[in-house]
C-alpha cells in the first residue's frame, strides 16, 4: 500500500484492518460490521461502509445548503496520508469534486477550498479561528506537539505567542542579520568538506567545465543543506552551542525523524491505547520525550551557571513561574526546531534547485549579489530585489505543504451555497491558489521571479500563500527568509550550480520520500567560479 512505499519500516500488519477498527472502536456496531465485511466482502466494501457511515454521522456541512462531495474514505485513516505525502498528485486528481470538497482525517471531515474568493470569505474572521485537537492526526502527534503554539487557540494562543515570539519578530530578525549572514557564508565555505563526509563522488558524465576545474563536486541537496537552517534557528534560541550540544541536538533530530511515520499512519496511533498495539513505537516516543526534556534542562543549567541570557533561559523562567506548562515549553521548542527541520530544508533546497535550473535567473542573481557586496547585509533584508523575488517564486511553485494546516471558524461559512458547519476544519489547496489561480496568468507553472516586479503587495493577500494566512502567520517567517536568502546569495556568488540528477520521465523533479513535506530529491553539481 501507499503508506508502506513511503515508510518501509512500518510493520505490514498495521496497514490493514486493525488500523481502522481501533480508530472507530467507539462505534461498536461499525466495528462488528467491519470485521464481517473485511472477512467476506474485502477492502473496497469495508471502505464503502465506513464512508457512508461517516457521511451519515457528520458531513461537515449543513443540510439546508448545497451538498458536498469528495473522495471516498480509504484505509488506514481517510485522506491523511495522501494529503501530506501525495499532495501535488491529489490536488490535481481531486479537482473533479469542484472548488469546495470534503476529505477525511480519520473520522473527521475536512473541507478543502481552492479559490481566492473562498479564502477571503474564510479568513474574514481569522482572529477567531481555532485549531482542531492535534490537527485531527491523533494522540501520537499530541504527545510531541499537542501544546505547541501553532496548535493552540484563543487566549492561550495569544499568551503563548507573546512568550515565545520576541526573538522571531521582524525587528529582532533585522538585528540578527549580521549573525545570519556570517553563518551562511561559513556554511557555504565548508561545503567542499561534505563531498568527503557524505561519500559523494563526481558525476559520471563530467562536463568540459569540470575538467578545467578541480573544484567541482556533487551533493545530495537535502542531505547537504539540512543542517544549516536547523542550527541557525537553534542558535537564535540557545545562543552559542559547543560541539557536544550540537551533536546531542542532532541525535535528537534523528530520533524525531524516526517518529514521523507514526504521525500520519493513523489507526492505533490516533489513540493512547495504541501503545499496547506496537510497544516499540511507544518506547521510541518515550525515549525521545525523555531525551528532549533532559537536553533542555542541561542547556538551561549551563547558561545560567555562566550568566548567559538567551531566549531558552527566558522561556524556562516562564515555566518556572507557572506562566506556561512544561508541555507548552517542550512542544513549542519541538515545533521551532524539529517539526520545522523539514520545512526549512524544503524551502532552501527548492530555491536552490529552481534557480540552478534557470540559467538566466542564476546569471541575474550573481550579478545582483556582486553589485550589493558593500551593503550585503542590508541587501538581504530588502523585499524589492531579484533575490527576494526568487525566494517568493520558489515558495509559490513549491509550497511547504500542498494542503495547508487546517483551521476552524466559529461561525457558518457560506462557500457558494455550501454551508460549512462551525468548528469544522477547513484546509486550503495551496497549489490551486498559488499556481492554478488565473491571477498568475498562462505561464503560472513556470519559474519566473520577474513576475513579482509588477504585482502590488496588496494584490497578493488572497492570491498567494507562503507563510500561512491571516491572523496566524508563521512565527519564524522573518528569520526564515533572511537565512534562506543569505545561503542562496553566498552559494551562487561562489558556485555555478547545476542539477545533475533527480528528474522524472515527465521532466518534473523526484520528491524525497522520507519526509512529510515534498522536498526535492535531487543532486546538484557545484563548480567553483573563477574570479
């Protein structure tokens, strides 16, 4: 099945009937019927039964409005896996259900909207929007991220955002630009070391330019660039870290990545009782949680003993004073670093990939960087540059997630007669907004940063999503933009970059399958520029 293709380490026995029976244990009559149907009618009949039952229990829309359609519920937990791991394909496939349709997350309906007009309607009261518990993903996710700022709502969200936000505000990001630029330059300077550390070798088909230069090598983009945004973000929160702390943090990141399959697999992992179904997964979870807590306690103690004031210490003092809980602290730290590890890697590697595959864009960027050497740090913060337009165009074409993180409104939402019930999760098909939207013209699928030269910022409000919508934009958007642009600028200033491997037969790029975000699974050849 599709889940096993993405996560081959998942035991096969969990990708069948046991997953869903656990998920609907509260509906005893359905569980009994499910056993009979699976035994005598097969998977298809079982899925039809579940789909019809869920539509009877809760369609997500009011009966006095227009009816809504959508894909049939499928094993193991509706459309969760497809939404996260096959988003681009499903965005195209599900268009047949119309501009507003329903998908399922376990037993919960989620309403998908696809037009700027509906996006505007939905976010007319975004300051009142809530978040469904654990994003409708279940207990396992809740144990790691359930109390993070991004999943809170109402007054709790406002208070926790005030606690954790200061180091990431626009002014703070501007004040850190020198550190950000220095870190990016150092990272790019050290890239040649990775060709040995990662066991990379030169491409088999060596180009004439490579023959003329001994300073040419290839790297797997995700593997090579992942640590830069991770440790730069960590430095914002923890301050300067020694080698031991960095290694401990990276070890925890690898443990966190091993938990990701259980975030989306559903079934028993949607419930606390799932710990008895697959004890080894539960042990991994508890091991990570204990390590995450111990790591932060030690980091706080070390910084206090040296009299160092960094955001980490200030957050911990909020916990000690009783203003936030330990889970508030640990889960938000996880959100900042671990949950966003794939996100930041995704943004950086796609930006590099798309620029590398467009010779004229790469040339213009290199010329602009050279012209701004004397005011380089100021240049990185500007939003009217070719560099910034490349950054935005990359995000437009390759969003962080094809389907947005869902929100719910407290009132009925009328989408052309489809009346969505209050407190029902609504998600946005980001590709429909960013690419298929007529606003972007006939070349909307092409990488063309120059398109932003003539577009007013006000016109982008409902025609582009890059860091979320409305009231709850991403807390790290400013630091994220600066570090991506700094790394890209230094990379293309020093190297000619060429994508050497990672295309599919249709010309599109392969997608890295060991992640919940669609990162480019490509290799890039870096050839040192002769200056």
